[in-house]
C-alpha cells in the first residue's frame, strides 16, 4: 500500500485543473483548516456520498503500563470519528474510482 501526501494531491489537482500549484495549495490548506476549526467547535461535517466527520467524547478509564504493570488513570478526551459515505464505500468494495472522464468529481456539491 502506497502513501499519498497532501503535496501529491495538490500536484494531481493542479495538473488536472490547470490551476497554479500555489492556488491549489492555498485552497487545500484553507479547506483543511476549516475542517479542523469546525471539529474543534464540536460541529459535525457532512460531505454527501463521501462521509461524515464528528467528534466523540471518549470516557476516562484506568489502563495498565505493560512494562511496570502500574495502573494509570487515562483522562477523558475528544476524538474524531469518520463514517464512510455511500460512493466511497462502493468505490472501496468495487475497487473503482469515482472520477468522471472530464476529471470532475462525481460527487454532488453540498
């Protein structure tokens, strides 16, 4: 399995849209910052057919250090949960991409 970085995605989008790489980088970075801001506010982000991001409160618990066997209190914390959307799930199951021939995403804008 290969790793795709943000830089790789920016390169692909810039090539596909023929937009300047700097503009694509700023747009991608701005999008990611807005996602983080919304999650930090406790908001749920829904991208139809792609998926849903939401925060969850994880309960505090008592864990054990495997080396010393000492009990350690783990405080409650927030985590992000992602639920896969319909088109992404179908793509994962079928191994097919969701790109249209013109290069535009097949997912509707919301």
